[in-house]
């Protein structure tokens, strides 16, 4: 989200007041969310994807997460809530 806001600001597609308001709202929301750091296995998979495909870091982490989930789903059912 921060990356998108910064890009919109750089491209002059959003005014400074709106960017400031959006970052303030994000800071408020940040206090209530839980961030889960990637496991070592996930990091290894993401790095392998980065080395073999033209991906952004965030995309490689997301794809690696899907791979880890798919591997886990073979062993047990996964419940999404």
C-alpha cells in the first residue's frame, strides 16, 4: 500500500494532502493488524523464484507463499476463514 501511494505521489496522480491523509490512516490501521514474517523455507523459495524469473520481490514472496500452501494442502486440508 505504501509503495502504491508513493508511486502515485511521484507520478503526480494524487495530491500531497491526500497522500498525507492516506498515510495517517495506514498508521492507525497498522496498530491493529498482525504481521507474519516469512519462514526460512518461504524465503528460500522466494529467492529461487527471483533467480529464475523476472519477478519483483513482493511477487516472489506471494508466489512462494502459494507454493508452500499448495505443498501443505497435499498433506492436509486447508481451511480459509
